[in-house]
């Protein structure tokens, strides 16, 4: 069983080193599995290392460019207004979070309540977000159901039960020490958002994914986004370390059957997110997750 140390670079900053978590049961070789059954084992290996720790902290660095250049042929000008750094303190049992903006290496922004999530009109997160969770509306004022603790794999006779898949796997290739699976949702592609995954071919642990997401534009529309996730490992947990996002056009078919595209022309057609300084503290003050108490705790604001 491979337990290599992985080093994930954070945009030129110090890398995170973490040990890849081994599975706690015997894995059949991928050559003996159908692609869909292999995906079932991959998902189960991932679930064995969840739920995440009760608390986590991280620094989120968002960077994007504007939609204009100083001259034809020149690269776009950075969009400084929508590029920022925020420090997050998260309680994973209900995904409640406090964040503060960082300006010139100093945490001086106001305390702000958040509930980071994927596929929502707010910053993606947290670093330990459930990558296999189907996408669904998650308003910030709605408390999600706590993630269950997973037990051992069930066995019926000599067959290990890994559950029904939400995806077909039309293509499986071996790329060095990785397995690359192309996924196709069996139903509802807006809910089942994974499109490609790369896993260690010995341990079936996730290394990278490509997933569908959304850009919510106020007063305009909701545009599809493709995110490529770089993943790392910290204390046995899979964490997101980097996201590369590209906004795609909206494709619609009119009544005559003609296909039309609506291209996003605003800022941030390409965006990146880095998740830095990830930690799992044993506890955090309860008032961090009660925005009504922020005013009386100004002197205790975390940095």
C-alpha cells in the first residue's frame, strides 16, 4: 500500500506536506473491476475519511482578471476589486463560518458571517468540502444536515457492496501512477456535477477532479463554470488546495430547435482560488458562528 508524501504548491508559496491516507480495507486491483464499480470503490475510499474535523481554518486567496486590456494583443488587466484574500474560521457540523478580509498582510476587515459551499452564489469552500455531494440550493440562512459517519463496507456473500452510481464511466485510462476516469451523469447534470477524476491507482485516493459549478451574476443570468480542483492531504483528510475556474457560455435551444449561445462578457472569465494555511483546531469560540454577537466581541476579533 502506497503512502507517499504529497507536496502541493500554493502559487509560489510554501507547500503543504501531508501523508496520503491508506484505505482501511483490502482493495481489488483496478484491472479486475468495471469502470463503474471502480468509481464505487473510489467513492467509498473517500467516504471512509469523512466527515471532516469539527473545526477548520484557512486563508482563501481569490485572483481574477478584468475583461479589458491596455492594448490589442495584451493580456487582460488584473481585476483588483474582485481579487482578495480572506481568512476563514469554519464549524463543519453546520458549515457556519466567520471570515475577515486581509489587506496588505493585515487582517483588518469586519467580521462577516458566511456558510461557504460549492455551486452557490458565494465563495467556494470550505477546504474540506464534500466533493461527491450532489449540488442543490443552499441558502446561507439554511442549516445543512450534519454529514453522517460512515461504517465499514457491507459484504453480501463474497461481494462487497459499494452502492449505486450516479455516473456512467465512458472512459478510463492509466496515466502513470494515476487512473483518469471521465464521468457522465446518469441523470440531472446540474445536480451530479463531477466530470473527470484522477486517483492514485494503488489506493484509489482522489488527486484531482474537474466539476461543473455556477457563476451567479446579479441582474443577469447564471453561467456554467468548469472548475479544476487540485487536492492535497492533511491529517488523513482530502482538502482542496487550488481551483482553476473558466466561465462557459449558456447554451439554449429555441422552439425551432436552433441552438444559441450566450457568452459571459464581464470580469472574471477566468478565476483562481488558493486555500492556504489549512488547520484543524480542536475548538473555536461559539460566538464566531453567531453574527448577532459580533458587535460585543470587537476587541476579540480573530486575526
